[in-house]
């Protein structure tokens, strides 16, 4: 299995576990109803300005995948180049 993740693709739990220590990996909790930190990453509102996102490969996640997919899609359309969605 390749370490590469295609832009806009899905990331599996096994891939994330293997790459979680990567310093260029940014895992974003995009659940809109939470505050503070999510279980595996930093919480970010969907309205966050993309310029404020940390550099690196961005993996979005949420409770069921809808918000994560929407956030990744929005980021890709806005020109954020390296975005994928975590899926359990």
C-alpha cells in the first residue's frame, strides 16, 4: 500500500494510525457543535478562514463523515491542495 493519499480521497483508520506522528499531518475536527478539542485532532469551525489553517496534509473528520466531506470539498474548491477525509 502506498503512503501517498490522493487529493480529496478517503483516509482509513489504519492509514491514519501509521501516519499520525507525521509532523506535516494536520487532523481537523470539523464537528460544528463541539468546542475545544476533538478525540484525535484540533476542533475547527467550518467557517474558519483557510489562510489560518496550519500548513501540511489536512485530514478532516467528524462524527458521521458529512461535515468532514463538506469541509474537504470546500477547502479543495478554495484551493487548499492537500485534503483528505478520515473514514472509519
